[in-house]
C-alpha cells in the first residue's frame, strides 16, 4: 500500500467560468467578454495544488457517469493523483457556473451531481488510504455525514485532519469540528458557524478564540488580501498576504488549503507552512482560471524569485 503525503476526500466539479463586465438584472441579457471551461471542485482543486507542489496525493471522490467524469479522471491522472478512491456515480458530474467581474470578485453556483453519492459507506472501502497518509483534507461540497465519518476514521488512526468548511453550512456539528486538528474557514464561514460578527480583525479573533474554547486545536481564518489569522490555545498570529495584482480569485482559497497541506505534510511547522501557502495562493490569483492557475514547485520558484 502506497503511503500518501496528503489524502483529500471531497468534491470535483466542471467549472463554467464567464468573465463579465457586470451582472444582468432580472429579465436582462448582457454580452460577456470571455468564457472558459476548466476543472474545479474544492476537493479536486486542493488535491491538484498539493500534487503540483510534489506531494504524493490520494483522492476519494465520485465523478459523474458522463463525458465530464471521464475528463475528470484523465485530469487527476495527468496531475499524478492516485485515483484508487475515485468512483463513478450514477448521476451527472458536478458543475459550477462562475461569474467573474472586472474587479476579479466572483459569484458561484454549484450543482453537486455525483458528489452527493460520496456517502459514508463509500469511505469504508478505502480504510487503507485513510490510515496510510500524513494528513486528511476535507471540505463541504459532499454530504456532511461523509465528513463526520472521515473525521472519526482519521481520529481512530491518529491521522491529523484539516477541515475547510466551505461552502458554509449552519448545520455543521461542532462536536465533529472539535475533533479536527486544523479548521480553516474564511470570515463569513466563521460567522455562520459561531453566530458571532466578523466584520473586523478584533471580532474575527474573538470568534476564532470561541472555537478554540469549543475544542478545535488550530483555527486558520483566511482573510483574502489581509492574509491569514492563526489562533490556538497559546497563539494568535496574523500572517500578512503577499501584495499582488489579482486577475481572478476563483479557487484561491483551495490553492491555499492544498498547498498548506503539502507544506505541513513535508514537515514544516505551522507558521512557516502558512507563509508558504500564502505565497502560493498569491501567485494563483494573478492568473485566470482555477486549477490551470496553480503553479508547480518549479514554476513557483521562478515566479517568486
């Protein structure tokens, strides 16, 4: 059994990206300057980011029973991702229509499709993948019960878990969140889960500290252009963002999560891994697209030197 550096359990989507001058109002048709189709889904994005940096990555996911599903499998293999845990569902592939405006902000719809077929029972077929990795990475485009089962299994084998609670879900059970090693929301997701305001740094620190008192070991709050806030029992540290000219922020959060998992699995301590993940995410927003914006380790060196 191959031991992986990073095991991602989660979603895959086909991204349908429209670059717009402005959103149409109700009943209006507006011409848009550009359209691109690409590979996405939070789980797949995070797996690709870690793999491009050189981690051995395994992926547990469900692709659709259609041409998009076949393309997804080929994409995972071309990124050297172990697809032992990738099944073919009975539904169509997940899809994400994405609208990117001239300020690089985005609006995203998701259709889960086959991702909903990644049930807790599926994970029981891949116990060896879960116990033979350095870190398990989860997000929320699959059923919550599947994530809970993944957390329980990883805890059983003493494998650290990183949960990225995106998209936000008010039903997320704090009893399971308290079992993860890294919980990485953005400020909106943090507010949704705690019910606390997060409109400035002081409020964000208070909400993050509340989660630490609930049992979460490390909170990593992604703050976009402001950087990343890391809070645990003994520490509260803001790691500033790298200043760049953003072109498209789609998938930037996923590139941060995937690269952090890579650096942590390579043995970097948390603040160093966070700094390196910040650098990686900063590069991705200077390029259009989602996975296609993720550099390899070699490219990253040339782009940051």
